[in-house]
C-alpha cells in the first residue's frame, strides 16, 4: 500500500519541524527580527534565567509534541505497526 511507502518520510518530516523553530533563532539574529529566538538570546546575555528556562521548555515541548505526532502518523500510515 502507498501508506507503507510514505510512513518513513512522514516520520522524518515530522521530526524536522522542531529544527525549523530552532533555525528561527539564527534567522531572527541575522535579520534582526523580534521573536522568540531574539528573546532567548537577549535573555541569555542579560542572565534572565526564568525566561531562558521558559523558552527552553517551549522548545522541548515542541520536540515532544512532534515526536508524538510522528509516532501516531507512522502507526496510521503503516498498518503493520500495532499496540500489541
């Protein structure tokens, strides 16, 4: 079935989405765009620990969420994967 062939690609795409958010940090610094990446960098430079922890927590939640999405999508696309 075509779902079995698409399953590994959907897994890789879903796991790369948090990397896009991480790349936003670099992009925001290069182009001086205000956002969560520039907030993180300015908080690191000013030793604002609670903000650094909050932004890091948001990025960690994104990684966990998209890992869950990847696992569910992989199980849905590939019928050979089951909960047994």
